[in-house]
């Protein structure tokens, strides 16, 4: 997420975003749990790399494992950092076009969708609609939801991205058609927590359910009346 | 099975204060002391579970993995008992603490090592009170895990008696000696390993696949008859004409060692 889009106004506490301090710490703890997994693998792989008499095959294997887990740890670190930023730094408030947001999501996930054989159905009601909020945070929240929805998809499942507007609000939902019968892991919980922090930092409404997976949020439309 | 005498706990325990494995001979000795033991990993992080499985297999252990508490309960119903359960506390479907509480009474000999990213003391206390033998906080190093696994498996091995009896057949593990009614039976190492495993499971059918895994450390393979060949060698030496038959073929299953 580009934090450069945010104004640097410091908020008093995470409570200002509608999240309790206890919840914030719980989310951070979830993130720490998630990051402990790749760190465990990394710590052991690096120790193995330093062991004497390592064969070239093992050397390549441990290097490959290490490089994968470094990426994973960095992604989780970014996520944790963004969670803190979302709770500390005020969200941007600028108009952006709904269609542009949905297009960005579909384009970003195109390769992953093709690889996993999951269909993404994007439905937006109404003409060009302008929302008001933080494009980067909203995009990140939506991306996290679509990423989780794809991850928990089983063959034959499809992911629906639906945007509807009513009473000056746009409600966007991401949902799986089928139940996946698995619990979200620590990384997914962290992503979901960050999505929620991103939306609540814009005073938006946020809801989520695990199985079938569904995440939805509502943000205001731009008031076009003079 | 009669227990002729108790095997004292193995000496030279690995000092946890110095868990790093150094020296080829020490490493080989450690591997030999636990080789072929069965370990079940219960970890919902697929990458970590796969990594631990692969590395522990490198220590000559037989390792299975599942990713939630309910699957762990199912896996523990396997006819071949596990020697060690390595489990995360944060598990889907059935939390690690509840899993410990359910498993301990049903499998009192099973050693249990808890992996947790929760560094809170009360979590560890709760895990230990629920039946865990040891706890390790993530991120840990694999060498520390191996050291703890070795200690737990050796502790478990102390429960296995030096001597087992089925009918008039007696097997002494430390001396690697087998006698039947005073008659000394000479067995090759492979034959001894087969008989030793069967005497650990008297009166229970043991499948060919299990023997392949336990004795040969190979995955079950229906295309090989190596187990049948070696069972015949063992049977020919154990059951002489005129003696009560102890080795029995269980059609469609495998073999069983029992008195009559």
C-alpha cells in the first residue's frame, strides 16, 4: 500500500478508527504468529546452509526454501506495517471512480485466477460512480478479500465481486459461492484484519464471514449536488 | 507379552543446553537411537509442516503430517502407533489444547511436543498441564527441535522392556538375542528387526506395508514380496517341526505373532 497517499496527521489511538485497542493488539498478535512460521523455516534453513559438507543439491534446496520464506516473511511484515499505519495515519479523502477500482482488482488477480481455474464474476450496478475515500486502502482491502476468496476456492467454485449503490453509499462485497470447510490461517486473518482497519479508517462499514467466505464494506459516494 | 526386565532409560541424554549436533559419530549415534520411530506432525502452516516433515525424515524418522486437530485424532487411530506427536497450539477444527486433553488418556505412552508462537507463560503451562511433554516457541531452530525430539523418543524408548516373551519365545533387545525354550535362535539383523517389531505387537495382525515401513523404512509397496520372503526365514527359525506355531499368516492382512 502506498502510504504516500495519506496525509501524515497522527490519530490519537486505534480507537479513533472504530477498533478497540484490545482488538488492535489481537490483530498484531495474529500477525506475529503468522510471521513466526516463515521465520522458523528460515532460521533452520540458514543454519543448514552454514553446516559443513553440504552437497550442491542440498545447497540449492535450502537456498530455494530460504528465498521463498524471505518473500513470505517480508509480505507479512508489510502487512503488519500497513496495519499499524492504517491505525495511526489518517486515510486520504479524495474522489475515485468505482469502475477504475474494480478494473484494477480484476487486472491484478488475472494471472492468479487463470492459474487456479477460479472464475471471478464482477457485477457493478449503475453508471460511472465516484466514491470518496482512500483509493490505495480501499484497493488493498478489496485485493485482500479477493486473494482470500481465491485461496479458499475449490473446483467448481466462483468468486463474485458485487458493487451496488444505495442512499449515498457504495456497498462492495466479495464472496465465494461454495463453502470451503477450512479455517482461515494466520496470514489470511492478518490480511482480513488489515482490510478491516483500512475500511474503518475511512469511517466505512465492514463485515466478514469465514465459510462461505464473504467480506463486504460500504463507503460514501461523492455528493455531486452543488 | 511378558516383560522379563525393564530396560533402564538410555544413558547419555542429549543436553538441551547444547542442542547443536556436532560430529559425524555423535550424529550417527543419535540417528540410530531413534531411527524408524513414527512421528505425527499436526501443523496448519503447510510450508512449515512440509519443511519439518522433510527434515525429520532426514533423521531416519517415519513422519506423517496433518493440518488440523480432527485429522490428528483420526491419524492416531492408525493400527501402527506413533511414538511422538508434534503439534501446533493454534489448530483449525480442534485446538491444540483440546487435542492434548483428548489424546493423553487414550495414548498414555505417546510423547507430545508442542510448538507455539504464543510466548505467554500461561499457554505453555496450560499445554504442559494438558499432557504435553515439552514446548518449543516459534521461531525455533531445527537443531533445537531435533534435540528435543531425540530426548522425548529416548524417554519413550525407556518404556520398552529389554526383554519380551511370547509363549516360550524370548527376545532380549540389548543383547540382540533370541531364545525359544532354551534353544538359541540365530537371526540376521533384518530378521531380528522383524521379530522385534512383531514382539512389540503380540496378538495383533501386522500388515506387510507396516513391516516394510518399520523394518525397511520403505513406503508400502504391494509389488514386492520381500516381506513374505523374510517372514519365511523368521518362521523357519522360530517354529521348528513339533513346536507350537507362533508365527501366523492372517490372510489378506499380514502376519501375527501369538501363542497358539
